[in-house]
C-alpha cells in the first residue's frame, strides 16, 4: 500500500527553525502519542476518547508512554522560537513535514513487528516498547508475510529539488528515534539491574552516527556542483536500515547506482568535477603535497578541474572544511589513516592522468600511431599508480586483440589513445568509489554475514552491488523479529542543452518510478474499489507505460537495440542511430526524429515530464563501460596495494 505523499520545497537557504532537534522532538512526541492513543492538548498528556478495536470492537486502552517527556515547547537549534504554525494545531496534529513522513514509516514498521509477535505468540507478545501485550486471536504463521512490516521511503524530484538534503533529514530522524529507544532501554536496565546497566557496548561510535557519517564520504566522491545545485548527487543510492524488535537501529547497508563517471572528463560551464578534487587540493598539507608530487599545483592547473572555469561553491561551503569532515568520517568508519592517505594518492593520480598528452608518429608501415609524451604529468601518473612509465605508455597506445586464445597488440592512433586514457581515469575512479561504498558497508552492517537468509521479519533480500566477492549477492541485514526501512535517493529528471546516454538512464529510472507511483496510487487503488463495489468516479491520470516500452521493450526498445550494437564487432554509434530511426520511429508516438536530427545522430523522447533531445555520440562505449584489456594488464602489474584492492571492481575486456 502507499502511505502519505509529501511535497517538500527546497528553500535554498538554511532553515534552522524548521529542521532541527527541537522540532524533531515535537514530531516524535506526536508519534508516540498516536501509538498509545493519546493526543497533546494544552501542553499536557490527556487520553483520547477510547477507540474501537478493528479486530473485536473492544475499546483500546490509552496508557502512559514511558518514553514521553514533559510537554515543554522546545526551541530551534539556534535558540530561536519554533514557528507558530508548528505549535498552533487546531486539529490536534502537527503540519505535514519530512519528520512526519519518516515517523509514519517508523510507526508502521513497529506496528507490523508487534502484530507479527502477537501472531507468533498465539495472541501474546512483546509490544514495540518491550512490554507484554495481550489480546487478539491466534493467527496462522503463514499470515506473517502479509503483514506490512518493512517500509520504504522514496525521495524523488528533479535535479536541485533537495533530495540529498531530505534523505539526510530522514536519516537524522531515524537516528534520533533509535537513540531515544536506546535511552529508554538503558534506563529500564538501570532500574532493574542497578548501576551496572546502561552500557552501550564498547564501540567508540554508535551505529546511528556511523550511518550519518557515511554522508560526507559519499558526497565527497559522488557529489558535484551543477548549474542548479552546489551539492548535487551524481549517483543514486538505496539505504536499507535494519531495526530490532524494540525499534533500535542495528545496522544498515548502502547500494550505489549510476555514478556519473563522464563528469570526470567533461563539465559544462558553471559546473565542477566531483568535490573531492577541490577539497584535497585546498586542504593538502605541505608534506602531502611533497609526497604526492603536487607541489604548487591548484585546481587551475588540472584539465579535469579547470575546463569549466568554475572552482568555488555558491552555498558558502568551504572545501577545506568539507575535506576535514570527510577525514573525520573515514576515521569513525574504520577506514584507517593509511587507507585514507592512499585514496588521496589515487585521487591525485587521476588528476595528473587528465593532463597526459599524446603525439603522433608514423611507423614503418606508414600508419599513424600514438606515443605518450614523457611529461611531468605522465611520469607522476606512473609513480603514483606504482607502474613503470614504459608499461603505462604501452597500455594507452596499443590494444589487445584476442584471436583463438592468443593476445595480439596493435598500435592506436592519437584519438584512440586519448579515449584509452579517459577509460583508465573513469575505471580507476569508479572502482575507488565502489571500494569506498564497500568499506562503508563493512562498518555499518557488521554482523549481517551471520544472519540467516530471509531471517528477521522475512524481508525480500536485496542485492548488494558492492559485495566483497565482486558480484551481486543477496544480503539480509534484518535481525530475527526485526524489520527494515529502505530510503531511495535517486537522480531527478534531467534535461540539458546536450543530453547523452547518462541522461537517458536517469530519465528511464524516473519513468520507472513514475510508473510505480501510477500503479500504487491510481491503478491498484481503483481496481480495489471495483472489486469491493464502491461507488467512485474514475480519476484520469497520464500513463507512461508506452515510454517504458519505447526504452526497454525486448527487440524494439532503445536499450535493446543498443545492446545488440554492442555485441557485434561492426557496431557503431552511427549504425545504432540508423537502427533506432528505422525501428522506433515506426512503433512509438513518443519517439521523435526530424530530418535535421537524423543528420546529427540525435532523437527526442516525449517523457512524462516533457520532451528531451538526446545525442547518440559515444553510446556504445558508455554502454559497454569496459576498461581496455591493455589497461587492465597495467593494473595487474602495479605494486600499489590499494590499486590491487580496487581493481576487482573494474570491468575489463576479454
């Protein structure tokens, strides 16, 4: 079923009186009161009118909540009063808020856990507060899977709408709820067992803080300034948060999707590359600069950071401060000082790789072949990656052809060598990002390897994309009797002056999410009304299934045609375009191509959010997303141990 839908507007400024601990407490109190059947009236706890139980018609007894605190009106984090509209509640409810959406998901999860406990216990079980609750008839265990225990929150919107910040607000609220539950448990333990209770393990950092500390790390390597947003997530993430039967946050896992690696090579005017480059260049110590060959280099000196002529942030966030915060977060996530330093070494190697240049020589067979120029940049790349200059040059200026089990090296021209260099940059950085996500997961889902598959509240296990084995493996992080809440933070719909393969992937994702919205909010609800014979008026809504068919339908979809071109040896971007025009233009009214677009290898799709024109340049290369075999051999020859750890995340030819 679908829960409440909240529209949150990005104010593009700090709102300390609308988001903070004081307001969190108000929504927590309201959620607790809702669970125990009381309402806040005049600043005191007053029981509500007894409600009828939907099961047997008996009144539900209102009890005092042991976690509720005295109803003092809190202030904002900066000491200012909370806006009156969050305190004056004629209907007895707080206004819609991100905190409310998060609280609704948490309370629904706790209700589901309690109901499952009651069914397993034959009508008696632990309540969400840890006490014993009675009532209800014995249920068949087969009904457990039907209880809506696990919850999910989808944070969607166009680029710059505030999805990343909203996700952090949700995570902060869950962390607060978990800490409040822990405090209540510890207080009860002290009361029962004496002063020896109240210990929270031997961890230096709580799991709630560790989950929150993942943000500055992932944002440094995965976020960037765009035209619309100074801290735009250039990747998608799904955060699965596991709770115990008492509602305490136990562990979490993070799946990452679609890192925008093309940003490493090209940025449009007014945009930046990923934050980590500017952060480290601004914060590196003199010793780090000497060790990593940076000397007096700044962001102005690297092709990967100077091409857009944009270096700062408009949101008054200091890159040096953000680097320091990232380093502290890595320490709390058990990265270790050595691993942090080596990641910065890899970052600098990527920067220098963007400055490498090539020349053209004509060989004895009168063919033009590329030569890697022996410059300060190329020598630095070889040293930082732990390879010889000759091996680096050979990997970028030749390709490996597999023929009947043999490998044949063939020279590349200058354009091909530059493409090979770009592929090396994207592969190394992408692998480092996956390595970081894996390190974070190792910290926040410790103990999940001992969990039975399908344990806990019998969740459907997801796919861990960044598994240690390098493949997609199901992982269950939910403890027995517990449940989970998933939070999806994905790219918003995008349309730019030039839209490429990345924009189609992003917009396809949003089309899929829109179809899910249509399905659960309109289609299934209206089908339910029809089955129950409820008189209602049909609600028309725009159905985008035909757009999804255009993109992913077998044999005729855009992505299917692209995959076919990638399989054959003679596939090119031009042939892909021609195949699109001959197939899609005949079967879908959502596909548009003009004579001018045919000449320029472009086409347009009428998405649910509007028309978007796409250029098919480099689509085959981007769809394959493979490191040339020669460059893969280079990584194998490296004596840099971190490169040896991250290379397992690299997709290579052969």
